[in-house]
C-alpha cells in the first residue's frame, strides 16, 4: 500500500507532548505562567482531543482552561522544518500589524482623506448625474481624490462621431446604433400608438433596446423643450424619492429600454467600459454589470446600458431649486465608507457605529471581518435611510478612539461577505533573534516558494477559558443546556474587552430566562435569542478544529511536498478555493454552512440574483493522477453533508474524530436549520500572492516602525528606524487570498505558538521592554539580534 491508503502508518500517531514543554521553556515564559496540567480532571475540550497526542491543558477548579495552546486546536506542523527557528514577537504594538482589504478590482483599500465629504451638487444634469456616479464596477473616489470630470454635456451635436469611435472597442455596430437611438429618444420612453388604447410606454421587446418609435437628431431638442414645458421639474412629484406619481397623481412610466453588451471576461475591460459611458454621456446614461443570470466560469459578464434612474423624477424634491444640493431622495440607498479601526474587532466596531448612527447593526455590512489586535482598513456599507454622507461623517467621527470613517460615497447596493480578493499586510516582528541574515532570508524564501499550512488561526477559537469549538460541539449534539452552561461559565482573569463581547450572548440568554420567570428548561429558546452570527461562530469553530487536526495528520505523515494517492482535489471547472472562512486575520466567506462571519439577517436590501449553490465536485487521486497536480491543488473538507472524505486511512481518521465526539460523519442535518452543515473544502497550503521583507533596527519598543493611514494623513512624523539601534525587527509586506491567516504564515518563520497569551508573555519577558523611552541612549551596551 502507499500514501493515504496505508492504514498502519496513519494509526501510529506520535505523541506531541514535547511541544507544550518547549513552549513553556523558562527562558521564554515567566515563572508565574508555568502551570502543571492534570490528567484526572474532566476536560471541557472535545473527546477527540485525546487523538491529538498532546498533553491536556491545565484547568481551574471550575473546569475552565487556563491556557489554550495551538496544539489543543490541531495546529502542530511546519513546512520548513529544516530552517532554524527565528525568535520574534508578533503584534507587540498595534501598528506592528496593519491590514488593508483588497477589493474585487484588486485595489488595496486605504484611507484617502479625513475631510468631511461634500454633497453632489445640483447642476444642469439634474439628478441623473447624481445617480450615475455610483456604478458598482467603478473605482471609488473621494471629493479630494476624484477622477477627472467627464466632458461637458453642452455639445452642439447630440451624437458626435467620436461617441461611436470610443464605444467601438466594447460594442458591435448594431448595439452602438441601439445606444444611439436610446440616447436620442431622451430620458422618457416614447409612447407607441396601440389601436385606440391611447399612448403607452414601449415595452421591452428583446435584450437589446428598444422602442419602435423613429428618432432623429433634429427632433431631440424640440422634444426636450416640450417635456420641460409639461412640468418635468415640478415640486410635487415624488417627494424625497417616495415613488408613485407624487401630488400630481400623474403615473410614472417604467423605462424598459436597455442595451446589453456581449459578455466581457476582463474586469479591467469592464471597468474601462463603465468609465467611457460615464465620460461620454455625462451621467445621462448609466452602466452596470449584469448579475441577474451569472455566466459560467470564464464566460465573463455583460454590461447593461440604460438611462439613469431619476429616483423621485423631475427636479423637485424637498429643496426645489433653491438649494445647490441634489435632493436627498435622489441619492442611491447605500453609503459606502472606509473604516479604520484600532484594537477593536469588526463586530464591536459595527455595533459602535450602529449606536452612533442610530441604526440597527444589520443595516451595516462588510465583505469580511478583520482581526482585533492591530490597525485594519476595510470598506463598510450602510443602508442610509434619510442620512447623507455629511450626516454619517459627522455622527461617526471624533466620538471614540479606535474608530475612524472616511471616503464616503453613495452606492446602489450593500456589501456582501466574500466581496473582496484578499488582504494586504504590513507586519513587524520585534526583538528578532537569528544567527544570520542568510537564515532569515531562507525562512522568508521558504514561504515565498512553498507557502505555509493553511491552518485556521487561534482567533477562530477565542481567547477565553471556554474555547468556542467546545460550545460548537455542544450545539451540533443538540445539548442545549451544556451549551448554555459553557457560555455562562465565569472566566477568571478574562480581559474586559473579551468579557464585554461575551456578555452580549450572556445577556440574550439571561433576558430570555427572565421572560420565562426564571424557568431555565427552554435552553434552545434562550440560545435562539443570540444573534445568528454569534451562534454560528461556535459551530464553525468546531469545523475548523477538525480541519486543523486532520491536516496536521496529513502533513505529519506524508509531508507537504506533493500530492499522494487518496488526496482530494477540485475537479476542473470549480472556481478555485471554495471555503474562505472568517476574516479574522484577513478573510471572508461566501459559501453556506461553513462560514464564521455570517450576516444576522438575510441580505438586506439586496436582490438574490445568484444561482443556487451547488456543492463543488472533487476527485480522489490515484497513483496515475499524482503527476497531474501539485500540493497546492490538494483540499481538505470541513465537516458537512455535501463533502467527501479523503481516501484510505486519512478518511478513516477523519471519521474517527467525529465519532469520538459523538457525531455521525454522514449526517449533519439538524432539526434547527441554523446548525445544519453543508460543509466545504479548503486548500491545505496557501501561497502568498506577493511577499517582501526588510530588516530594521530600533531601541525604544514604543517607537512605531510602521504608520497607519490616519497618522500619515494627520501629518505625524513617519517611522524612523534607528540605524544603530539595539534590537532587530523584521518587517514583512505580503498579500494573501481570502482564506488565509497571516499569523499562520508568521509561525512558519518564528516556529512559536501564536496564541495571544503566549505572545503577551514573550512581550513581558522581552529584553527591549527595559528600554522604553531610551531614545537611543547607552548605545555602548551589546545589541540584540545578529
């Protein structure tokens, strides 16, 4: 037998208790942190923990875990075992961990301006221009960093020849003619004689445009004059965008005219097309990517061109012509803005914004969550109601440290989980200990060439004494009372920030019991009052724990160099990695049943235009398949109904974990739909899209070595590393896809535990802490590092 088909090799799991001992080395952990684990105490960890081959963690008298290590959640292996360990501290300062979202156009999101946004001005274009500036495929710009203005609409000829020339690269001659006809017809659909039924709007005949009414350039201007005389700008029409015919009672005719391009594969080409439409027609015509019927992978997406929607119509609105600002009701329904947060998790920041903006938190959406400890930048969407960009900016900024919003713009749609390409990081490791620069370069080049094990990081499992995956297992086993007990159990020494976040779930449970007059029998009902995303966080943490454990078995037994028989790969036609888990380090999530960051409610204000989700197709490799695939093609399933297990002994080991925990590997259907798992797949290795590094020196650990966008815009002095500094720092710049934890990349370099309490203990014991405020004094003492 060979590879995964060899059961004997899989069942012989070597003990890894030495890992915990090495992490408790007296040189690295203060004496007060040394603890002795007891094996005779009942553990709150899943029973399958015994299969990990690691020492059970120390628990207090209440059964709470005092310190959760990487090995307790299945994280144990490394790719670059032949590269020596490089000592270093992760996230010593907040600015040592900078995260920038990468949007769907592959643009890294930065804070561009801290100034108050200016409202779109009313002009001769009226509301059409206000609306058309916010196409979903166009790059977002601010007032300060706006793109060049489109050519003036004051053209002597309604359709100059260069219109045709500039559209030619994107549309065939027939469709350019359709656009021309629609444009010359004007913003209102023409009436068509219908055998005595009086005038009615022309209906949409086919997917191109069109009205059957003849149009010539000569009659366009006279038609517009006639329309203006009929009162197109009266005040009473559709106050504030409420629709209908307004006070006049005059019905608003629907406009079904549109021109649809052929599918365009290149995102860059589609973006250029949008820009051309915007410039040529000065906002009168709008374009957007057609998503109602998604094309197959590789076929591209068509672009729809139509007259810009005018919201409330006319030119009235509340302000009439007396105000230079376009009426509120004519703005698109969403405001997108950039959020920079410092030392706050995404949910906490959104809850703060919801309070200050006086909106429910479900009106705010993101493409993914970001880690707490660090400075992170991402886009947020707000369902604005009657608020303007100025209202939102004034309410949200300057009230609390750690949250800054900027670069506000109106948009037509909210953000959804997974609407990003990844995250860019600037990470600074401090007090680096390495024997030579060559060793350091070898470690970094290993990640550049071979990637890293795509583990779910420690953030996935919480930092409290009750791991989130233990609660998740209780929920999957329908043990509602145990789940409530674990959530309500006290956590000695818990950080106040963590305590406040956990109490959100506690409060829901206790308030439910209060309404039941102290009757605690309905534990399921009490749990259902917890926001859905928090409940699912527990369940998906258990999935992540099992995935980590099985991947460690795979790497430990067969290495990380190449596929072996029994491995799973996605079949041709499946679009890349299909699980994109939570975004705590920088990820997002798109598939049902496997994600951590799931909205509290179904997509608010969004049309569900996607095809029904289909389980991805996978192939179990045989000996003949090995040469056709690389190790980066190999995936591992997360538990669920719609996944296949690896072949041979590894699949048996996977089932053993689930059975040991009291679960049926072939049935994740639950009476409570929220806890029914579809499962998904995740690549076992991740290769950075970009990576570079540099070596810096410093003395004072409080001196920043990287700068946030906000500090840069506020004019603070840029970081100034000390060339003759006492200590060594390694600054890494990398871009990861939507399913990777940066901390898991760093552990390949440092080969130390990445749990927050362990890194905190390293910081407290670090030699550079003695030089706070030193500013380079006493430089005659020996320097650390190389």
